[in-house]
């Protein structure tokens, strides 16, 4: 599985620093795609983003111009592997550090998304252009490994987290 590698700092920066928008109270609209192993409600008016990083799932941003909130709901087939959230977080953190950015975990909790229990961690990333805050949730289903992520500037992170909570509460695995 090459999941953690696809979520490196350049991808995060591309979404969170090169796009703009606010994360005010959001109306959510249902979203379903036969290629996805889940349905979800997403913020109305947000834009789909293709980072051409080989991931499967949904990536979206709050606006077209810098800086923007970035949300990613990704999955990868376990392909017979036995991934764990802890192992995925180690790879994720190593990938961030490998870019030269500093990563600091600020919280960790068990979180149920849909019918799937997983682990969510919050982070502060420090890089030459400033700081980002993130929430990353890993869950392991019968067939897939899931990574649901939120990235934003520190100033907007609390508001963005409220929207992310609503999105996570809407997830239904197929």
C-alpha cells in the first residue's frame, strides 16, 4: 500500500496555501459516486480538487484562490495487508518530516465514523511559509484502509473543524 506517501506536505500546501476561502457555517449536500465505498455530504459550493497523486476518494477545497480549507476523504484497498491506524500514522508523520517540515501531534482520540471505529490525530505543521493545522483519521474496514483529513490555517481551523465534524457524521459506508 502506498497510501501515506500520497499525503505529503507539497499536496497539503497546494490545497491549503494556494487556494482561498472561508469556512463559515456550511450547508452540506449529499454526494455519492459508484466508485466510492461510502456516501457523504459535502460542503455546498466547495470545489473538487485533483492533485494527480494517485489517491482514490474525494478531495475538495473551499475556494479557488489562496488560502483555502482542504478536505480529503481517501481510501485504498488493503490488498491482503493488515494495516493499523498506528502504523499509518507513523508513515504519515515520517512523510511530513521527510519534506523538511516539523510536525507536532496535538491530540489523539478514538473516533467512530459511520459504523467504523478508527483513530484521529490532530497536528500542527510548521514549514518555511508558516503553519498549518490538520486532523487525520484512519479507519480500517473489511476491504479498505480509510484516511479522512482536514487541513487549514491556524486562524480558520476551529471553524473548519466544525464543518469537518458534520461531514464525518454524514459518512455511510457501503
